[in-house]
C-alpha cells in the first residue's frame, strides 16, 4: 500500500492541505502531518510540495 509522510523541511505553506482530496493533512507545531488512516495515497501533496518535504513510502 502506498502512503505519504511529511519529513524534515516543511515550511508551513499549507499547499498540501489545499490539494488533499480527503483532508488527511493537519498542521501542528512541527509542520504538516498526514493521517495515514485517512490518506488514499494519491500523491497530490507530494507533487505540490515546493519544499520536497513529503515522501512516498510503501507499507
Ligand atoms: S506543501 Fe510541503 S512545505 Fe507546504 S505545508 Fe505541506 S509539507 Fe509543508
Ligand atoms: S497522498 Fe493524497 S490523500 Fe494522501 S495525504 Fe497526500 S494528497 Fe492527501
């Protein structure tokens, strides 16, 4: 199963939140956070993250 997670380098732009079709992304003091139970693995957040802070992973 393909999932995505936010690693180092988030600049709090919130672009990923705007493009996520299932609202799996919230912001906290460290930056964006993806709820893997909600994420459907579409990859839109990764494509739209200018900071390349989002990584694809297979779980
Ligand atoms: S798009 Fe990237 S830099 Fe912007 S809030 Fe999301 S993870 Fe952070
Ligand atoms: S991969 Fe798609 S569903 Fe998952 S957090 Fe990113 S935009 Fe949302």
